[in-house]
């Protein structure tokens, strides 16, 4: 079992609440207050989980500057008050930032009983395999 420090436990809680507020804000027709709270909690929770320096290094790597600017710009646009445009920018930036982790996630999901069976269906499997190969880690 992985042992977590107290700050990492706090970070997991903040990140979880951030995801909850983001999801709830989208369900309630892009409520800008909930989305803003979710964005702030998610980013702060991420900093608590992996540390401030590693978070800074992750977001500001040279090959990830476009993705980071889209994601953080989307957060800023949601905070300004344009939630739909901000969320779209965030989602695209999130996809670009974390696309290197998608093959790992797909491999993990394939080991889950029901979801693995769905991902191994012929028409879904070819799509997921193509997406996972095109987004390999650099």
C-alpha cells in the first residue's frame, strides 16, 4: 500500500472536491461559480499532491507550453465569467497535457471486468488502440 503524507491526503481531498464541483457545475448548465470553485480546488489539490515545484515543472515544460496556456487560460476565462468557452479551452488543454498518460489509463481500464469487455469490442478496440498509440509519451 502506498503511504501518503498529510499534505498529499489534503491534496487528494481538494482534487476530489474540485472534480466534484466541476462535474456538478457542468450538470447545472455551466454554473460559473461552481466551475470556478472546482478549477481552483483542482489546481491547488494537484499542487498539494505532487508538490509545488513539480507542479510548476509539469505545467511549464517547453513542449507543454501550448497545452498549459490553454488549460490555465480556460481556468482564467471561467473565473472571468465565460464558462462554456473556458471549459472548452480547459478540456482541450487537459487532453493535450495528459495525452501521454492515456495508454496507461487504457491499459488499466482493460483490466476492469465490465469496462475491459467494452473496450475490447471490435469497433471500440480499434478506435481506442489508435488513440492510445497516437498519444504516446514523448
